[in-house]
């Protein structure tokens, strides 16, 4: 897990946007309203989401699996609401590790620095609400809610083989 965070930190330092081809591909996958959720994210988040979606597309190539590619593309859209930069996200992750995820999630909506840290920890639920609000695929909302909770995978409505691909693509 630490290796994942270290890799993510160093890749997040780049401000390079996704390639124009990646942006066009992402826009072709989802509705205009769902794409608007994706498009408002930072370059780092959009690059990560496109990479995740491309991995899922390669692993689940059947047209019937397109919804899972959409889920990979949208699962982190709730991060926008925290309005945190790279160091703020590091602080949120460290805080959740120190005080516990449940407590840090409870900070969402709090004044000053705790609010954004808590909101970041709640990006899974926030993203699910936003995906549903724009009429995005329910599967994408479910994956957004689940993607940081592997302890809940056994009870998920997403097929286990698909969950493994989505989870691997996110790391």
C-alpha cells in the first residue's frame, strides 16, 4: 500500500494534461453531463482515470463491459469537491492513517482545514452521489462507493471478476 501512495505522489507532481486523444476517448465513453464531472478534475486525476479506464477496456473488451470502463473513468470524480492540491491530499491521507478513516471522514463540512481533509476522504460517496445526479451508470456510482472498501467487495453487486479488474486498474 505504501508503494502505491509513493508512486501516486510522484506521478501527481506532473501538471501534464491527458493527451488530446485520451480526452476525446474519455468524452466518447460517457454522457456530456458525466463527462463534465470528469473534465473539471485536475490533470493528474484525469490522467489516472483514463489510465484506469484503458486498463479495464483492455481486460474487459466485450461491448457489454463498456459500463465498467465508464465506472473506471468516473470513480474518483468526488475528489473535486475537496479542492485540495497534492500536499493537501497527502495531509488528508496521513490524517486518515493517524486518526482513522471513520473519524477523518466525519470532518467533512467542518470549518478550516478539517473540512477539505474530510471531504477528500468522502470522495467515494460524493462521487457516487454526483454520478447518480447526472444520470450516469449505476455501476459507476457503485464502483465509486466501493473502490476504497475492499472489505465490502464480497457483498457487492459488481461481479467478482470485474471487481478484481477495476481494483487492479485503480492501483
